[in-house]
C-alpha cells in the first residue's frame, strides 16, 4: 500500500520543524511544496498564500514539532 503523502511530507498541510537556536528561521513544510526556511514575519503570509482558508490555530492543520508559535531569538544586524 502506497503512502498518501510524498517523501518528506508529514500529512499536515503545514508542519513547523523543531526549534533551532542557531538560526533565526524555522523550517516549515508546506504540503505539496516541500520545506522552506521562514522568519516569523514571513510565516503567516506564506502559509496563507498556499492555504488561504487555513486555521493557523488548528493543530490538525498546522502542526508544530515543538515550541508552538515560538521563533529563535534574532536581533537586527545578526547574520
């Protein structure tokens, strides 16, 4: 029996990967498109571009591997 999702797909429309303190981004898997590094300011606009009617508060639609809604600390001027 074949898996309904492709390689690297989580089954959720949006899957936010684990928190990484060495980066200002979180890697976000968008079903059907793959994984993208996103900053906090990019997250909602990008997710809504792909899934306009998504409920960002619904864990069945947006799954966080850890630390829901949190992003690594970053300060302007840092790489």
